[in-house]
C-alpha cells in the first residue's frame, strides 16, 4: 500500500486542495487481489487504490466512457498467422495502467486512507486517471494509442485495438487489450525495439513469450499453437461455488416425464 501511494504521488495523480464550494468529492477504497500463475501458484499480492466511480455524475465528473478492446476474432487471427508463418509472439503488461491517462474533467476525491498530515476539508484534485473512474479506461487507451501512432504504426480499420507497422524487410503487429499487449513479428529485433520504446514512455513488464491471454492458455510446439481454457473454466466454477460438483456428459434429463 505504501508503494502504491508512493507511485501515485510520483505520477502526480492528484493535488491536495481545499474542497471548492459546491463540489462533492467521490470516495475511494483499497482493493486486494492474489495474482496467480498459469499453474495456480501465487505470483504476487496486488493492491490498488480504487475510486468509487459509481458515485460520479454524467456531464459533471465524466462525459465519454467508451474504450475499444481487442476482438476475439482478431486474437485468433494473430495466433493463426503466428502459427502458419512461425513468427515470434511476445507479451507485455503495463504497470499502473490507468494512472497514465490525463483527465480533462474536474474531479475531486476524498483523501485515501493511509495519507497523513492532511488539513481539514482537504481533498484530492485528480489530474491523472485512477482505477475505478468511469473514464479511466478511455483516457488510458487514448494516450497509449496516440503514442503507438507516433512510433510509426498504423491503426487497423477492422479493429481499433490492432496496430500494424510494415518495414522494408519485416512486419510487426501490436494488439492491445486494456493493459495487456501482444507483439507479433518475423523480426525479434524489431519486437525488442518496440518494447524499449514503450518502456521508455510507460512502465511495462516484459512477460516474454505469449503463454496466457484473456483466459486462453497458449502452448507452442513444432506442430503449431495449442489453446486451452481449463484455468478459465475452473475460475468460473469456483466463482459459482461448483468446484466440487460431479461432471456429467449430459447435465440434464435425457427424457422428460
């Protein structure tokens, strides 16, 4: 939690100000999550400071909220191309994703639990986006997409989350799903170049070869690419409280009475 607060302060996410007359601050809370690897082992403990965006008022605290995400058809197409052409498939994760988006609206938030030396009636005037805000995803996408275009990529008309770049001797495509990024190319040097450019502007985590994406476990062999959704299916059963249920080939009566 201390690291999260420090990261928010370094990022200049807010300024402590006296609450202006007529303004109502939105609340915030801490959210904790255990992130696990594909094999189920614990990868790390995560905590996030989240704004209570459900209290935001349309037209006052936010205007636009829509943000495009990669289509499943596009993801499958990327995997097919990689398998047929034997191209490189790499994955990136962006740290503190929504914190990079710039806010255009005037939004005030209550001072988060854990911050001391705060004067009475002071609130946080948000200058950067924060998890939980209605417009957080949109602001992040716009900032990321704008930067990707400046480094030579062209946005696909079929899927706004797909960006392509054709060079003289190589080809590279970049697919975005919120904070997850897939890179596909016939040139590993070009992939590393894009990684370095993204890392210089945003704090990214290089996950190496693509192994898990949106519930899909991806295993690559000489025969091709194998997809499995076992982990995703188990998570659904766990959420429904049915992990202990017995499997059945036909989970209903074969003949009615």
